[in-house]
């Protein structure tokens, strides 16, 4: 796993706005880092270019904004390239005497990983010196292989750098490549933009880095580190060969990206629905999160999206591939227990809603005062064709978690798919065949509470696959292997 430097383009400068060129035509998947150095009487933050993300900004250095002196702002924007990317434009408010803005784009490439992760820490130096040091205001996590971009923003355009570096307790950095970017900006009150890069050789820590430099003349300014990493976290979904269908969603590689919280969504079309017991899960110290989705629609392509929040508070989104769950009938199930029955919805003639209300005759006019409408109540007629399906439905009606049923059509259908609270049921048998007709009296309700996690497999599933505990131990080396296994 290696992040490599592709190149840095020419620095563009202006009084209030710049459009910055790429060093070369960017390739899809590369990471663009737009470093902006600016000076303004109000210390304004440059505008975020379309399609880019603000990765860090700080104004500092002390003093009063003026020619070659006072605060300057260092800002980073990042973008994962798509190919054919347009040049970005960023701006600060116009009309300020002496204002200046300059931008440079650097392209990076990665050899592995599932994406890009970044975090920044910036600080300033207010005491003039040729031995420049600035300690970041926030800690960063480090591990071997991290790529660190060192940026500098100084008020004096004529100042040059004879050395650049970084230190952090518990972390060993490699050899710094200094002056990847170095440009004197003569516009307005002037500025100096500069940058170098270094990789982490060894060590792991969570600490605020100190960025250093040796200047040609004593000066003040801002410096920071943009720590960039190849992402390890990913999400995958796999259908299990069981009835009713359920999908195993695995979110992996969390520790490598310092992920502390995960939310898993099922996505059908553009709609995102949180997966059971997978909203804001604390994953501090964990590397894997597994959840079973037993409430997905049937006959409709869907995938899974995850929001990954890291120790720095940044949130990243990843997506799984698509799955289409298929069945050969309608299904009534209990997703918490992981059981269900194949049925055929024969009749669902009406949805009845009541409203507790009182009518008053006021001078010949009727005034109705009432409470909100109730949830819909229905009598649903379903049938089962086999003894097994009938017995399965009987089991669900006997032991439905919190008395709730999940009804789904063979092809997902709005107004049918949903949760019903069971009020009563009746069964009519055909004594010569296994066919049974059921009338279910129900009321629409909310899903089971989110704290009730869906069952990935039952003890019966395990018993159907292994004979003894010794067989179980021999087949599975870890509990994670058990959780990932398809017991269908």
C-alpha cells in the first residue's frame, strides 16, 4: 500500500479570485489537493470550489494585516478525481485593500485500499524566527504508510525554505521532500505558499504534530499537516441461502481508518432506511461490524450504504453491490427471530381507520371535535399450500416478537409491504389436502424496536449443519467465522 506523488501544478494568484490548473490531466481515482494561501482584512475563508471538500483551514501569524506582515490563511480542499475534471475556482471577498489569494493543485495516486481518508491539523507561529515551528491545534492518528502533506502560509513573499519537517511523539517520519510547492505571491500585500511531503515510517499514535521549517529570514505564519491514508474500511452484502431471505451485511477494516461509529442503511432507489440495530453503532476499538437484514424488499434491486465516522469527527460513505432477493410467494415473517412462512395473499379488501370524535349541534351547524385518526385495521386473508408452510405460519402467529408481523409481497408493493400487529386469527382447513385458509385481524404498527437485533441464524440452523460442539469447534476457528457463515 503506497501513496505516490503525481505532481503539482503552477500557482495561480489574484486579488480576490483564482482558477487553478491541474499539473496534468487527472485520472479517475486520484486525489486532488488544492492548497490555498490567502490574506484579507477580515481573514475570510476562501469559498469551496464546486465538487471539492474543505479539509482544513486556519488564519494566524499575529500582527495586523499589511504588506509583508500580519496574518495569512492556509486552506486545503480535496477532491477524488473522476476524469475530465474542470479547473476549480475559489475566492475571497473583493474590494479589500491589499487582499491576496493563491492556489496550487497537487495530484496523488494510491496503489491499494478502498478509497481515500484524510484529516488535518494546523497551527501558527506568532514569534518571528528563522527556526519556524507550529504545533497543530488538534491531534491526528498516525500509522506506518500514512502520507503527510506539509503546508505553509507566510506573509513575506521573499522568504524561502531551506528545510521542512514534522515531528510527533511516538511517530517516526521518513525523509522529507521539501518544496514540492514554493511560490512567491506578489499580489496585494503579498504571501508565500510552500509545501513538502513526508511518509510515516513507523509508530502509531494520536497526537498533534509539530510542523517545522528553516527560513531564509525570520518570519511568522501558519503551517499544517494534511494526513492522507488509503482507506481500509468497506461494506459488503451477501444473501444467505435461507428462507425467508436475509442478507448479511459486513462492514470491515474499521480499525485501520479509526472508525468510531457506523450507521448501515438499506438503499432501494434513492430511499435510505436504517438497518435494524445498525444506527450510530459505537465501533471504537472494533474492526468489523456485522448486521443481518431480514426486512429487505423482494424482487427489487437494493444495496447497502454505510456512514463511517472517524475519531476526528469526519464521516465517510461507502456502498455495497446490489442484491435482488427473490421468493416464489408472499411472505409473513418475524425478522427478529429470523423465521417466516410462504403464503399467498388472497384478499385484503379494506383498511379501516377510526377516529374518536364528538359531534355538537351548534345553532344548526354540526361541530366535530376529535382526536387523530387511528392506524388502519384490516382483515387479511392468506393461504398456505403445504403442511410445512402452515406449520411455519402457526409458529409465527404463536410466537411473533411483540405480536408484530412483517408482510411482504413476492414483488415489493407499496401499501402491502409493512408491519401489522396481530389482533386475532382464524384458520380454515381442507381436510383432504394440506391447503389452509387464514383470516388475520391486524392493525398497522411501527417496526420492532431498533434495539432488537435481527437473528443471523437460529440454533436449529446450527444443529442442521453440525452434529456436536466438537464439530463446531473444528469447523470454525473464531466466533467471527461463525457469524459470517451461511447456515442455509
